């Protein structure tokens, strides 16, 4: 039986903002030494996977991660072209960029009228929190959530219009929020990863593998800590 389209979703390697607990969207800090090594280790585990292409955003941390992964492949690097798609850039946190993450969420929880971040997280959805991002931003620079969702969907349409009926194997190196949103759209609810959604970030270097079977995608594997 032939395989349908297979996609390996990988969150980019750890950056200095990730390591230091800072808000990161359009800001594009470098990968840490630990992040680079972890991506190399993952690349070795994936080295025998024959990727037809790598899809990345236009932020350097995703391209760098893809390049490191491809360097470990047993196949010639020229066989795995890297395609940048700006539509897959992470949501912009505006003037929150670079701020300590707990401060960002504290400002948003005050805008939403909650006594604590914990209470906000328990009683709101990710959509509600991200919709509050722009109006809660003191400078109004955060990306409008509806605009973000629109560009993400446009990117998916461009990508899957070409690939959906193929048997390609694609490496998709993306961002935490992007990957969550894309998987929620592609996977039927019966295949959703419960602990992965609603603002729980996949670890840097985490992997979700999905495959098209008949008319829908199925979850093949979710490896969030160590690829075994």
C-alpha cells in the first residue's frame, strides 16, 4: 500500500529568548549552543528519512534548524531544497517582544480582567488570549489575531494545493503557536494531542509526524522530549 503525504513538524531549536524565558515572535535571536547540539542529535535520528523538501518560515531560527537537520541526512543535501514561506512566520507580539514572558502574560491577564495568570489560563482559550494580544499591547503593535490566522491559512493553501495528493515526505520546521494551529486544522479531533494544545508549547526540537490516509491526516508519532 502506498503512503500518502507525510509531514514531519519540528519546532525550531532553542534560542536565547527560549532559554531566558522571553517573549519571542518576530524577534529572531540565535540558537543556543545547547539548541544547536539538540538539533544535531535529532538530525542523526532522522538521517535516514528521505525528505523531498523542507518548509521553513522567513525567520532565521527555522532555516538554521532545517539546515542543521539536513546536514545530518544520509542523502545529498541538494536533494532536500529549503523553501521559505513568510506566511508561516510566528505571530508578532509587538512591543512585548523580548519582554520576560511572565510579564507579557501578566499584562494580558489584567486586560482580560483576571486576578492571576493561572486563573486566566484555566478560564480562557488560546484564541481568547491571542485575540487580546493586540489591544493589550501598550503600543498596539501586536499582530491582530484574525490577520495572523488569515496569513497562516493562506500559507497552508499555497503549500497543500501542490502537495495534498502527492506521496511526498516533507520536513516542516516551524514555531510553537504555528504548529499547534496547523495541526488543529489538519488533524481530525480524534487524532488531536490533548496535552499539546491550548498554549502548551511543544519543546524545542519536538517532532510531530502526520500522514494522509485516504481523505484525512492521521497522527503517526509525537515525540516531545527525546526522539528514540
